[in-house]
């Protein structure tokens, strides 16, 4: 079968180190059987005489050949794989934290590292403890749930990231039976086209008039609970929002903050005091400026945990104490917030469950498509820790 190959040395190629993939035709020729018999020997072994099957397997072992499950699936119109496509956050965050945007990941020189014994840790150029803020931790936890549920369903997972352009998303869709996608604004037409042939689940994307399935969280409700804690339990009445409100989930959190303040007779902010994202070179420049002038609100409500962790570092750099001088809160509930100093008060999303539900939707819809889009909005939980002033 076309595509069912593995690599073995290329004979007569004249190219050092060149390889040619052994094919089903090579195995059939070596075992003196038809290519159909080779296929049946791997796919339907009970239909092939034991002596013939053993001859086929011996030839395959000698040639270093193994059948490609993906190729078999493609031939049958299925792959047995679910895809998860995420935007490229890792490099953006790492670049912002390192202050370098040209070449944040140094190239490894394997020749220079070659040695008889173990290569020293220092020679590898690896940080002793990677900065947890440099990774898309929200994406990581959702991905874990997606992989766990896919494994339970007997499905493989194809992870892809990078540009959220039409080309990048379509390339992943061409190799899977269903696709889950983190928020993207750049490929709506492509996603609409893809959803005609396979199920598509959008994660944390605002409801819209389309046929995509969605897994969302109660951003507004979670933020209202957080603001109620700051005002009712701590008596804080001067609050500022930190972070861009362009993403739909961040916009919902900003609105939730405004509603909770208005319900308590406070004037909601018209805009964030700092609309930074971690992908910007001058992230939190306005927060740093106000901190230096000692003009910050009593509490900074950050759009996510990663921004909150960096905000606390900016405040420390300006000589301010969290939470004595300024309380800081986040949203997501990533592990790094439990390990920070002080520990981070936040709103926990059920991120692993989001990934599991997305995979389950793909499996259900692939087996029996529903008449309309399925939408699930999951609840959140307030995690009270030290950064708001609680012991």
C-alpha cells in the first residue's frame, strides 16, 4: 500500500547516508507473495496461512519495514487521529521575558557537544530552573486533558502550533479526523470550510453564528466572585484592570469586573490601566511607570495568571510589597501561581476538563454528527491565597 514504509539504506544512490524507504512492494517481492497478501498479513492475519504470514513477517523484519497506520487510515478516509492546534505562545512569552526578539532559542551545536562521557550541564546552556512564566501554561493543562481523553478513546493526537493562519490550520486538518483549536481570528473562513468535512471544536472562543462546537468557561461569573472577595472581604474599593481585553475571554472578565463593582456602588474602569500582553517588548510599561510614581490602585486585577506573576515582579522591582502596598490577582489557576511568592489569588478554570470535553465532542461528532453546534460553558472556582492579603 502506498505510504506504508519505513527507512532502509538506499542502494546505489551515490549519496552518503542516503536512505530509501522499504515499501510493501519490496516485502511482496522478498516473500514471493502479492502486495494484497502483505497487507492482509498485517491487517487481517487470520485470513493468511500461518506459514505464509511468517514468511511475510520475516521479509518485513529483514527489510526493516513496518506498515503505517496513518496511511491505512487515509486510504479508508480516516486517520484515527484528533488534532489540537494552538497559537504560538511559547516563543512570544519567552522572548518577552528575556527581552530578546531576534533569536530567543539558541541553536545546538551537536558536533561541539560531542564527548566520550556525559556532556556537562553548563555546556548545554540550559537554565537550572526554567521560568514558568515563559510557557503557555493554560494551553499545557488543556492539552493534557485532550490527550488523556483521546487516549481513553483509543485515538492518537496530533499537536500543532505556530501561526493561526489559514494555511497552518488547514495543514493540520488534512491529517486528522477532528480538530480542536485555541482562539484564532485569522482563519474563520478556513475553519468554516473544515467543519463541513469534520468536527471542529473551538476552545475559549466567544459564541458566534457558525457551526463550530465550543468549550467555554464562565469568565464573567468567575471574575464577579473574585471582585466580590476583594471588595466585600478586604474593603478594597480602588481597583485597576491589567491586560489586553481584545481576546474574547479577557473582554468577558473585564465586563465581569465592571458588573461586580457597579453592583456595589463603585464606578467601573472604562479601560485597563495597562493593556499589555506578554508578547510585547514593553510589557507592563504603564504599570512600572505608575508604580514608580506610587499612583497605582490598591488592587491590580490581571487578565491571567502569567501576566499577574510578571506584574508582581514589576512591583517588587519598584520597591512595592505585594499585598501590603498593592494586592494582585490572576485568572486561570496555573501551577506557577501556587509556587510564587506570595502565592497568587486567582480564579481557577477547569482546564483539564476543557481538553477532555473537546476530545469527547470530536469522538461523538465523528461517530454521529449532531444537528447543530454543541456548546458547553464550564464553571470556575475562586482560589484564595496570599497575593490579595489573605493569610
